[in-house]
C-alpha cells in the first residue's frame, strides 16, 4: 500500500462504530466457528438507523465442514440472518461469510466476481478481529479492493473527469453486471454521503495500483494508462461484465437453499413493509421454498380482509 492509501484505509476501518453494531459484531464472532474478523458496512453504518438491518461480513480462518462448506468453497459467500437482543431491543443483521483467504483473492479482481471489491471500496469498519495479524490482513485486503476498483474505474470512466465521474461510471457498470435491482441514481446517493472521501481515495488508489495521473483544473483527473494496458484492462472488464449475471444467478439459486434464517428475515421484511404479521412455525422455518406459496396466500387473504374492514 502507498502511505496515503494506507492511512485512509486504516483510519476508516478503525472508525468508531455504533455501540449496538459493535455488540452485534462480537456476537457474530461468537456464533461463527473460527471467526477471524468482522466487517460492518452498508446503510446502517452510514445512517445509524437502529430499526434497519445491519450488514456484516464475517471472515473465517477455514471453511465450514460438510456440504455447506463445500458449497461455500465453490460459490461464496454464505448468507444468513440473525437477531440479537441488546440494550432492551432486538437488533437484526444480514451476514455474509467467507474465509479470509477467499476475501483476499476476491479483492484482487483476478476472478469473475465484481461484488467484493466494489462493495469494499465503499465505507466499512473493522469492528472485531481475532488478533492484530488478521486485522492487518483485512486492512491490506480492503486497500487492495480500492486499488482494483480504481483501476476498473479508469477503464469504464471518462478519459478525464472528476473523481465523482469515475466512481459514478464504475458503480453504474457494476450494478448492471451484477444483476442488482438498484433504484435510478443509487450511485449518486452513495457518493453524496461522503464526497470528500471518494475524492481522496481515487488518486491514492491509483497511485497504489501504479497508475499515473494528471491533476487538472477544477478537480479533474486524467489517468495515464498505456494503450496496451488499457486494452488488457478493457478485455478483463468485458469478461467480468459477461460473466457477472450468470454468476449472480448461481448465487441466488444457492441462497434459495442455504440462506439460514431466510424465513425470519422474510417475515420481518413483510411485516415492516405491510404491517401484516407472518406467524412462523418450525415447518415454515425448515422449508422456506415450500412454505412460500401458502404464506403468500395467507398474506393476500389478510390484506383483503383488512381492506374490506376499512371500507
């Protein structure tokens, strides 16, 4: 890492997270076997909304045993939903997990995946680590995510422009490649939270990745990439764009069968957005896919009964 990028990443990862997030992160470290580090990211990090679902990545020292572990070696991450009572209220979290070694490979951008380095060029906090060795490994990996993202931003972005122009181009392209249903202008919302941060991290990440650039007037930048280097990076990006949707469809299929706590997560989401409680039974928790049509039918009946009562 360059000194500038090192300082930016270390300061951000060591930021003080909300107390309830720290407590939840420590609980996730306890619940996951062989946990090495816990990263906190997403909208609750930005807003501090106690009613929202917190987002965590749990990085483990080794994969899970059995068939789930085998699936996680091939298609990562594993996803689960957790609830935790703290401070007199229930806090909720959606947790992705993978090994630290997988995370370190993913942030390099060598594979087809775009989700890890795109996600972790955005703000995150290291709220738990088993020791300083693992903490240092996470800091280096997050810095590498920034360098990978910045390199692709130089390819998909304009020949010259502001830092916001490059990040806007990158997020739009990766959202399209990942088959994510994001509202229009989502990238602007992300950048608006901390525009100065993104302005600082782009040139630092380019320097770390060995990409020279010119600083022009009015905050505009011009990355200097040799024609051959730009062509190779362009081919690499086109391959990832082509493979992104199939890869994410595969992940969705895997999640349909392996998302732990999916029924509780769906029930909470439905009640929050509709006001209609969804009673859970042990059978519905075990057989989420089979239970879905029946739950949908009961929700439709409840909604219809409520509408008739309000007339």
